[in-house]
């Protein structure tokens, strides 16, 4: 990727609130990034066309339109990482952004630490060569993607085909939240995207088989109102600092 | 005056109808001899028409009969008796009566339709007004929400970015910057809670309903409060195979988080917090469960006796926060400062608003063994079709 032969990754920050732009810029520049700013859709279209950034940070509510429209356009010609900034309680916005191709979202108000962690993770993913690891380990569980086998503490674990597909979707997302819709479409097909209760049943099954305490899962986490994500390294603190 | 369509005509209306008929008779009297009797008879339906339009159906029918009677009495020979010398007048009476009654019926029907059209119009106007004011309310809330929260987000972020803009801050200044950030976050949380409360108390609050597994809900709430709960022991007592709830996942998680925050705030470090969930039948154990009960218990200082319901109320009225009179209030404010986010004092009011918006109920009580118990009851809907069973194939065989 571009970023690998550039001295500093370029981040386009699309946000209409000057105060937010200012502190995000300060944080990103302290991290060694080059920051371009845009306060409107029109300006961000120009920026995107002129100097392909390595990452787009996108606020959804802009004075001249909806950030989602920009995201949908962008996804027709670019797979650049997109981090969406959204108001904390607007889960529908987050889901819409993820379904439209956003890589991750950050709920306002967010802290500098959380912001930088997300940006680093997205840039790392974008720069990593496309070949994926064939063996994934979390907790006591090891998943061999080539052999399609799952073991827990060395013992083979039996997953049903759908359970395996769901686990595969979570692994492929690399720690990001996968929306309910994406999981339902991936595991059962596009006709089942409204059957959220299927996920309740199957996620409970996966947790029983893979989590050491299924009631307090450390790896297969629920993002209420949004979807699920797989965390490889168990956090012993809050699920996502700052996101309720 | 047009009478109230819902009020049956009174004696006064009948008297007015009679007066109308007498007036017509008086108008007709001087014409006797100059006009044909049949033409004079044509005057009487005017009185009936008046009665039907202004007084209602009953007085109109009364006027119709009275017209025939007066016409016969004063105008038809022999005068001043009801006797009839010429039988052809019986036809005049019949026609007069038929015209008068038909007029009465038609006019009365017209009046009813006009009244109901007016009522419909008023109702439509009221409905329109309600829609408008609800729309105004939600637009106002949305823009307030944005205008209050955006600068607070910026303020918290700017305070945190302060050290990044130059050389590292001296400890005292760093502490002040951190205090600014914490206060901004706290104000943000307060604005959020206030606006959410207002939104939930609107006539038809918007809920993003979804199927929710209670154990999953409890798990994610405990996980998101792991930092706050680290000083306490948390025990989960979740029944197996809990039925699914139909609720707004985000709001329900807020409910549990607020109850957990409340429990932590009023239970000394090292205390015990228990979260239990079970389905309860309404009557006989044989019937399907109708409620899902989730209970958050602690072994802390308990609730002020006799105020078990008031704790949900007082916040709404904006009175002093709960337990303002309790000695450990200071503990809570320290905690608020430490986490910089939660504890706006609206937590329990919000809990109740969310649960009630879902058709559920919440209660609080002191446990006999000490500490408080908050029990929320959520109505259980008919459960959805379970996912189709899977045929064991491919990866299953690999996995065994």
C-alpha cells in the first residue's frame, strides 16, 4: 500500500466542527501522521480526488449532506480504510456506516487514546500484505483456517457448519464489529437478514463451545444494537472504553 | 341557535316549532279568500323546514302535524273545527303532511351530516396539530442534542490534546486539563441523559426493537462496566434457556449499566452485587412465561426506608439527587470525578423511562439481609420461530 513507501501516513479528516478537527489533528500529528481537513462533502470529494489519503475519518452529519453518501461513492472506486465518527447513541448510524463499507466507527465523545488505537489498527491492516494468517488463536481456542479445524485447550471442538461460518466472518473482520445484517447474510443468506434471533441462538452456542465463561464472554463480544466482534486478546477492562 | 347535535330537543324546541307554525298561520290568514287554499297550504312546509334545520327532527315532525291541524282548523271550511266538508281536502292534508315529513327528514339528515363533518374536521385538525407538535419536539430535541454534545466532545478532546500541542505539562496543569476533560464528559453525559429522558417521555418514543437474549445483555453490561465493578464481587444467577426479549438493545444495556453504577455507588468496596434473570408465569406454572424478571441486588447501605418508589421520581422533578441525605453521597461524587462520565443523577429516572416505554415495570426494595434490590419486569412476546435445524456436514466432520 501507499503508506508503506511514504514517510507519514496521510489522513483525511472530514468533520464540520472546528473544535473536534483541532484536537483530532493535534493527536494524529503527535502520532506522526499528516492530516488534511475538510468541513464539507464538497471539499472532501476534492481532497479525495486530488491526493488519495491512506485513511479517511468521516463524520456522518455534514452541513451539505450525509457522510454515508460519500462513503457509498468512495466504495465504488477505493478500498481505503474508513473510520466513521458518530454520535454515541446513534446505533442506527453505526450500522448504516458499517453496512455501507466503513471499516470501524468511533463513538463521540472519544478519547485520544482510543482514537489513536483505532487509527493504528486500521493503518496496520491496510499495510499488511493480503495473505491472511492460517492459524488464529484466542484464549484456549485455536482455529486452523486451512484445515477448518477448531481446538480448545488442545481438544477438538465440534462446530456446526453455520457456527463455523459465523466464526469465520468474525475472524475475517480482524477485530472490527460485524453487523447483524452482515452475519445473517453471510451465514444464512440474504433472505435471512431480518432474523436477528438466529444470531442469539448461534452466538450462545459458539460461546458455550469456545468461551471459558460463556455468560461473561472474553472474546466473542456483543456490541448492542450493532453486531458482534471477535477480540483475540482478552481485555480485562472495559469492552470499549468510551462506548457504552 | 343551532342546538347541540348530541342533546335531544327539549320542550322549548317544540314550543319554538309551534310558534313557527302559528306565525305561518297568521301570515296565511289575510290571504284567505284571495289565494287558493292549496297555495296557502304550501306555506306550512316553510315552518317545518325551519324547525327541521334549526330545532331537530322531533320538533319538525311535531310542526308537520301541527301544520295540518292548524290548516284544517283555521283555513278549511267549516272554520274553527277539525271537521272537513269537502273530502278533497283530505288529499291536501295528506300531501301537506307527506311534504312536511319528508322535508323534516331531509333537513334533519342534512344537519346530522354537517355536524359530523364538522366533528371530523375538528378531529383532523387536532390530529394534525398533535403530529406537528410531536415533529417539532423531536426536531428540537435532535438539534439540541447535536448543539450541546458536539462542543462538549470538542472540549473534552481539546483538554486531552493539550499536552500533545507542546512540551509535557507540569503535573499540576496536567491535572487541571484532566479535570476539564472529566467535567466536559460529565456535562455531556448529563445532556445525553436529559435529552434521552425527554425523548422517552414523548408520546410515541422511538425504540429500535430487536430480539435480545437476556444473558447476552447482562454479559455485555457487566463487560462494559468492568472497570467500575473491579472493586466488587459480581455474581450472575441466570436461568437456563431464558426466552428472548423484544426490546431496544442499546437502551436496555443502559438500564443495566445504570443499575450497576447505582449498586456500586451505594455498596462499599468489596461488596457483593448479584444479577439474576428468570422468566415468570403470570398464573399457573403450566402457562407460558409472561414476564422476564431481571434483578440487580447489592449488600450496601440500602434505600431510604419508605422511599423505594420516590427514588425513581425525584430525579424527574429535578430535586436534590438520591441519597443526598445519605452519608456516602461524597463517595459517589468522588467516583463520578474518577470515571469522569457516569453518575448524572438521572440514572434511575432514565431506567424507569426506558422500562416503561417497553411496557415493563421496575421496583426497588430493601432486602431483609441488607442492601437494595432493583427488579425490572419486561413483558415477553410470543417467541420467534427457531432457526432451521442443520444437517451435519463438511466442517462438522472435520471438526470431530
